[in-house]
């Protein structure tokens, strides 16, 4: 937990910055995730924050509610929940996975979705290298399970010597060269 919380906090802040700069006229713009346009991706991020807040309290999986436009506030509550040492202990009753795996899943979501949203809206995005390294290591171990559960798409081939962010994106099924 001690090394994960700073990574989660910085990934959350960087993604929140991107969300705050999205203009309403960009809501219908496609994103690198074929399932979501910009508004739907922000809505998904709201659900991610709410879900991981619940899971961090040993709660159950929550359903996605209506779009609220409050991702940064939800994400802050998620971080507050995960800052408690007990959030990292045991297995999640809502997901059946170790709590440490869930913390990593949140990190992956924030790094990847932050990139997607920035790319779709023409914003700069520089995830912290430590967060990218950690997310890449985790996804490399969990890729097949992630695909079976529908969290990752089919892998996108990227060179072995590509930057870590590009390799992470390829593992989760995103094309690092995607443009709107």
C-alpha cells in the first residue's frame, strides 16, 4: 500500500485534470475505446471511482448510475477509502480478488482511461512513469483474465522496445497511434 497510494493519487490527479478540461462540445467525440465516446468514457470513470470506493470498503460491486459530471470528487473519495490500511487486506467479497489486485486494477483504469480521454480531446497527457511501469507489470500478469472478463480488448501489437505506455496500451487492446 505504501508505494501504491502515491501512484494512485498522481494517476487520479492527472486523469482528473484531463476530465476538467473536456468541453461539452467534445462529449460526442470518439475515443480509442470503441465502446465509449468522450461523455460515455467520463461516465465510465465516474462508475470506476464509485466501484473502487465500494470495493475498498469491502462492499459489493455497484451498478453504474446516471452521468453526474463529478468524476474528480468521486475519485477523491476513492483515494480516501484506499488510504486506509485495512482497504488492502484480504479478498474482496464483491469481486473475489485480492484487495491488492483491485488497487492495481484502479491504477490501470486511471492511467489507460486518462490517456484515452486526453487523446480523444487533443489534450497533453503524461502519466507518471512509475504508475505506467506498475500498471504494465500488473497487466502483463492479468491480461488473459482481463480479456475473459471483458476488461481488456484483443491485444494490439507494439514493438518490444516501444515506450512502456505504448506496451501497456497494446496489452489492454488500445492502439497507441490512435487519433480521432
